[in-house]
């Protein structure tokens, strides 16, 4: 009996190690000091946390664990924010390699089987973090622009040409992912038939929310549903599609640009800026203007040359927090957590004119919509995993109680109860892993290159901030990227476009 308990504990320890430390302390809680530093402008502290996590010689390294992708995404973000674009690109490239390795892995493999077993023994943190759909496109967005930061306009243009295909690939891959997940869950329920029948792992989010003990979940579910309505459907990320369209515009390929801006118009038919872009490219291609856009003026300056595009990465993006849910067992659960933005908009003044930013991509809506679609599978996994652990615990107690020797039986019962309770508490951890160093939204404005190459930027909202930007003389156009997670942490980078 003692040998059996020891083997179980050792196996559990291996599962926890391979899963990364998120299996015991939820990821969001681990990141609180880092995010506090980020929101108060202590970027050096953020950089140190990320470096420590990715240092294989340090105590808390995450390299070769299921958390590596997540932390490399954070590394790519903070290096971009700090203007260390070569390091940012290197981190994003490594993430792409890791994601490709996960995606190319055979559907049935020893490693995947081990991860699924780990999830059943511990929690969903035992499964490797493969990145949300939002993550995969966001890293391409940042990597594309970062190429301009190292003077590689050719790589920037090449990356933009791939963005439309990457958007489609993400959509196709994730549909396949959901289909595969449904099959995995079907097999898990079949393998644990008795547990599945007793605990109903196919409960809907609404059924869970209807339990009076789950008032917190009911409230958070309402918030998620409300924000998810701001998403764009089918994993669409408007920032990625816009950059794809912008690349086509700058290549004078207005037919391709028309396809991208039509998609954006269909996703955001009431967005005044997108309406103007769509009308502008329709006129360039000699296409008919839809009747509902008949009164929309095209831009009165060329978008393909001698232009400034101001991208405003505003606020702190959504994360996941841990709450408790009863079904009737109490277990830890992930839900979206949204943060208000200090600033509402950006205004750029150039050559005596003011240009206001418009919403381009609601990143909270993108992740909330994806999480909502993933939620039924999350519910099934958590309920099944929790029920399996409970069943194993009580089976171990029954086995210990069957020992004939009274003294040995008492020792075995105490050992199983202590070890089982400690393990269930330790692994009652929600999978709150996500890329947290992302903006809440992307806004955009654009205008002709000013004669004096000087732009005055104002950020307006619950707080105000203003600063001047000087465009270098050696570029024809430029992307001005303003990153403002808070009023205490504002960074501005000018990315030159020298070709035209």
C-alpha cells in the first residue's frame, strides 16, 4: 500500500513539473507583480521577470514546459514596448517554431497522451499552452511592425503579404482543433463512463450559472457574453486584415486591398474609418459604390505614399482570473477579466489640422468571443478531471480501509487522506494562462506627411497626456506606434517607410 502511494505521488510530481508551475499557482496570480510593474511604468522590472522565467539556469525557468509559449509571448511584447525589436522578433520566431511543433505533432502520440493523462490527474495546466487564436495573429502583427524597427522594410512587406493567409490558416486550424478536442473528450467520457454518468460533464454554461452557489460565475458569464458581442466572428482580427490591406495599398495592388477592406466593412459596417477605406479602394479599382456608402467620402490624400499611419495600442488587454464553481463539487474555474482604459482616444495635430483615432480592433472582444466558443469544452474537461480525482481519492480510501491489520489500516487511511487532500488542494488550479502584455484595443488615424514632419499627439480620457513626434527626413511615409497600457507607461515609436 505504501509503495502504491509513493508511486502515485511521484507520478503526480512529474505531471506538475512537465506542466509548469501554473499547475499549482495559477498563472494570472503569478503575474500580478509583473503586471503591476507594467501598469506603473517599471518596465525594467517586467523585463527582469520575463528574463528570469526564460533563463534555463534560473530556479523558476519555464523552458521545455507547457508554459514556454506564454512566457515567450510576454517577452516579445515587453521588448517591442521597450524598442528592442531584434529581441522581440527573436522571441516571436521561437514562439512560431513551438506552435508549429505542437500543430504538426501527430494526433495520437505519446507526448499528447501524457498531457491528456496529466490533465486528468492534475488540471488543464498539464496541457501545453498553444496560444489562443488571438495570440497567433497578434504575434504576426507585432513581428511585422518590428521588422521596420530594425530597418527591414522588405521583411515588413513580406510579412504583410502573409497576414491574410495566416488569418485563414488560424481559422482553419482552430476549426480542426475544436473538432479534435470534441473527439478527445468523447474518448475521455467513454473511458470514464461511470464518472461521466454521475457528474454530467456536458453541462452548459447556463446550467452552471443557474445554481445559486455560482452567482460569481453567472455575473462573469454575463460580462463575457456582453464583451464577446464586440468580437468579429470566425476568429477575425481586424488589425491583421488592415495591415494586409495596407500592404496591398502600398504595393498599388488595390484589387487585393479591396478584398481585405470588404471583409473589414462586413465585420464593422458602422465603423466610419473602415467605410472610408473601403470607398477609397473601390474608387481606385473603378468598382461601383454600394448605395448605403454613397455619401461616404473617400480620403482626399493618397494612402499609398507620403502618408503617416498612427496606431494607438490602448489600455491593458483582458486576462483570465480564477473563481470557484460548484457542480456540486467546488473547483477552480477560469473567467475573463476586463480592465478599463484610462484613455479614450488619440488626437494627432499636423500642418494645422487635427485627426482623431477610430477603433480598429477590440482585442477584448476577440478573446471573449474565442473563450465563449471554447467554454463548453473547458466545462467538460474540468468537470471530468475533478470527478476522476475525487473517484480515485475515495477508491484509495476504500482500499486502505480494506486492510485487515488495524494498525496498518489506520496508518494507511491517515496517509491516503493527508496525501489525497493535499494533492487535490494543490491541483485545484484554474488554467488562467494567457498573453497579458497586450493592448485592450487598437485605434488608428492617418493623414498626409506634414511639411515640417512634426506631429503633436494628445491622449484623451480620464487622464490626458501629450507629446511631440518628429518624423525622420529619410523616410517618405511612417507608422507611428503609440503604446499606452496606462497613463504611467506610454511609449512612442516611429517606424520609417522609406520606399514611398
